[in-house]
């Protein structure tokens, strides 16, 4: 029932004889090196990293040497420098030469960049070494203006990017915690260089924040707590003091950090959107709803390199929580809206992202719901198991075209640039051939923030970056369904309701299709035919017709289009 490639993959993961795998395929064993793009701006740094990759320097001694050279070049406080070298006296100094233009760079966390660039992907996943881009850090800190007497904590500080980018703060106001000794060393060096005339030694602590913060930080409370915590499931540890049961690392750090927040203090975390959506994280949403006062939510469209999820920055305060809350929601366009929120049941996502006008449009469309895609047929594209080996870039005899997600446009399909021999047994995962060879099918980009569908009647193959839909909607032809899915209205509905970076079957199945007349079905199918043949006006005419079906007025249409 499975392909030969899948069987080989399962054999690698081992099984217990009862149809269960004893290991999981994951990236924690990956030796791949990922360069953190957008982390620093220094042009010569990438060349220097490439030179270091060709050496066999022990990473501990290399990072210590870079920190030592950095401190010496920038003439930090003599007492602090002496204390630093005493603290790390167990490391050996290497004979490494660093370009002067790099050493004098006091704005970027360039040693952190090197550390990330020389660390295998598997180790970074296990350690949580996905550091935050400075542009996001700056955005999260933009509203923080510290005054004398206030304090700032980063409980997952890494090499100190949040601490480094805090403006108008003094060394004694900044605190950081991390369990990675090399990251802590870098953070200390970064702060000592930034505050090179300060006699205060960096207050950066190496420890497991979840296990030891309560005792190590004593009775300290902070005015601001800002971080990008590790993401993923926390296995093998039970944090009895924490009320979060889901054991998602980010939620554990959030609730533990909240204990250290002063009255009226601000806490801002970068979090995976799964915490706001998935049922298993209802306890986290319940905590945010009942224990904090939500101030803002910023949605990001980008992703960390090597991490396949979207994320938000959630800002809360320790202010009195009433039965209902007035809070601010910030959309991806930085549009601000305010609304009243009344807590509901525990499974409800406590952070709605719609303003009143959005909700009015969605309610109007929902009232005309007649059918949906829940009883349609779906299939994934082919997973070859080794694209570099299996796919060819020339049409050799015996091979056929195979399309990727990037080849799909609205009502269009770029010429295929990859070719493959179709043999299901050779693929790691492959749908039934009847889906690829269907007389008519819709295909769509899987990794996308917008709906992007096209029509295929050539029985072509598609890779797993594209998915297949054979719709079943009462009273609609396959091309009419395509018209709705590609319409501005359905894109508006999808973005407002789901806001994912992936086009998921469950989300698509929830979209509301109206009851239409046979004449409307013919009109839409005809317009789709025109769009498929390159008529650029046809999609606009499709939008107009669909707006009229839902009886949307000009103001509502303007909101959808903008």
C-alpha cells in the first residue's frame, strides 16, 4: 500500500513490528548550515564566515577569541574586561585575524551572526538558535522609552540582540537570561562594547529560565520583558509551577516571564500563530484572556529561514482585567482598530483580528452560504524523496512534465521546467494516479498567503508545492468554483479568517459558496474560459458578478479591494 521510497524511509526510522514507527523524521539531526539572512549588514562579514568554514577551529575557542578581539579593539572598561577574561579563562585563545572594519562595527551582533552561520541546523533547532532580525527587534522595541529606575529583561536573550538594540538605556537597567554558554558570552561582549565606559558588568545569566529563574532572579520585577522565545514542544520536562499544559516552549516562557512583570509593566513576545489557532493551545489563550490585558497584536508575513511557520508579536500588560477589555489590534498593514472583547469558552481564540467593518462583510457573505468544499476530493502533489536526483531539467525520452507551486498563477500555468518518470513506487509519497490524470482538476499553490488557483485538463503531474482539488459544489461547474476561489472576495475572506502562509484544506473547506442560477453558472464559466486564454479584463468582470451575487455595496467592495 506504500511506495518503495516510503518503505525505505520507514526502515531508516525503524518500526516496532506493530505498524508504528519508533523514531520521527525531523531536522534535529540535520548537519545543514543555514546563513541567517538580514541579520547583519556588514558586507565583508559573509566572506569572513566562508573563510572560517574552511578551518577546523573548535567553536568554543573561536567564539571566545572573537569576543576577546572585539573587547580589546573597542577599549572597554578595564575592570569589566579583566573580569570577562577571568570568567572565561578556561577557553584557549586562537591565532585568528579579524578584518578591522568588522571589529569596529558596534551596531550589529556580528559575532552572533558568525555563531549562527557555523552551527548546524539540527543543533540550532535543539538549542532554539533562530535569532531575530534587527528590523523585527526594532519594531518590537519602538514604543519602549525607558527612564531612570526602570528595568528590562530578555529571558531568552541569545547573543543579546534585544538588549543591544534598546535605545536610551543604561547597562544597569538591562538583564538577560539564556541557557547557551556561548550565546551568553557573546551577549556580554556585545553589551560591554556598546557601554564601553560603564563600570557595571553585564547582568546576563546562563541558566534554564523555566527551571531556575525564580531562585536566580530572587524578587526582581521588571518594567519591560521582551523576547523571541524558543518554539516547539518541550519534551521530557515538567514545569510544575507553570499552568500551561500544552508544553509548547513559547507558551511556557510567556507564562513564566509574566510572573516577573511589574504592575503596569509591558511584556512583548514573538510567537508562532499556532498558539492563537490550534485547539491544544486553548490553555494558553485562556491564560492571555484571563490573566493579562492585551495591548496589541502584530502579524508578520515573513518566516525565519529554515522554519516553516508564520508568527505574531503579542504585547500584553499587567493591568487590571475586567469582564470585558478594550484592546488594540494591529494588522499587517499597521492599521489600528479597537473593539470590545468579552471572554468566551476556552477553545475560543482570545485574540480576534477583525474590525467591525470586516465582520459586517463576512456576516453578509455567510448569510448566503449554501454549500462548501467539505465533500470535494483533494490530493497532494508528488513528494519524490529526492528532487535533485529524480527531477530533470530537460524533456528526455520517457519523462513527462511536472509542475511546481511556483509555476501556478491565477488562471495560468507557466511552462514546465522539470521532468520526471512517473512510477509511483519510486516516490516517497504520491496520490492515486486518477487525481493527476483527472479529465478536469483545479490546482493551487500550497505555500502562499493568497489564494492562487488554475485549471488543468492536460492530466499533468504536480509536485507537493501544489495541491489538487476536484470540487463538488451544488449548482456549480468546476470553472465556476475556480472563479469564486480566485475572486477578490474569497481572497479577502481567506486572509481575514485564516491569515496563514499555507493554503490549508480545512480552511478552504470552510469558505461559503452561495446558491446561484444556471445562467450565473454559465456566465462565470464563460468568463473563466476567457481568463484562461489570457483575457486580463475577465477576472475583473468575475469580481463584479460575484459582488452582485452577494449583494455587496460600493463601500464594501472598496474595502475588499483595498
